[in-house]
C-alpha cells in the first residue's frame, strides 16, 4: 500500500521532470519581432539637427541603427527640405482643401577623413487636409510633416543598410 502511493508520486515526478525538460527548449518571442540592427556592426555618429524634422529622422535612426559615441568614425548628416502643393483643382464648394507635403532628404555619411562614403536623396509624399481654420491647418501640417519624417527615416535606414552591406562585402 505504501509502495502504491510512492509509485504514483514517482510517476507524477517523472512526468513533471519530462515536461520541464521538454519545455526548456521552447522560447517565446514575437513572430515579427524586429531584431536590433546594432548587432550588424553599423557604426554611425549623427550630426546636430537644424530643424525639428531632422531631429525626428536622427532619433528614429538612432533607435533603429544605434548610436556610436565613442569615436568619430562615420558621421551621418541630413538636410531636409519640405514643400507643399495643392492636390487637384478645387471647383467644388467644399471647405476642405487637400494638400500634399513633399519632404526631401539629402543625406551623406562621411568618414574621419571627411570623405563621403555614402550619399543620396530620398523623397516622401504625404497628404493632409486644410479647412481654413488657422490652428487646425497648422496642426494638420505639423502632423503630416512628422509622419513624413518618420517615413523618410525608414526609407533612409533601408538605403543605408543596403549601401553599407555592399561596402562591407
């Protein structure tokens, strides 16, 4: 009778041990987790931003590519120029006017000898609506420019990764 109790405990204990060993090989991670690109040995420093849009691009690139403050090896700099235009001809009496913001970023990566390693230009287009109210129009423009700056940062990040992978090979 005592043996039957111990055999049940031994079975339970062996099942728990087997389950723990089996599950120890499992790990949980998000399916579409964006791996850190810092491990790709991209060593970039960033120039000082002159505008709010440049600051957004620099911060997004620092977040995605990392920031190397130890040395002045490769310095990334960007100049962003925004422009707007009206979309279509407005012959209706609607108070909303659809506008398009075009954000162009000219970027370069220079080495310690001040030689350009990489340079390029990318553009992003986003649309926004103006209603004729000054504060709402300004807020719509600011929101569109921030969206465009984040999108521009993603496009430049991909371009940098592509160009740096070619240079490393």
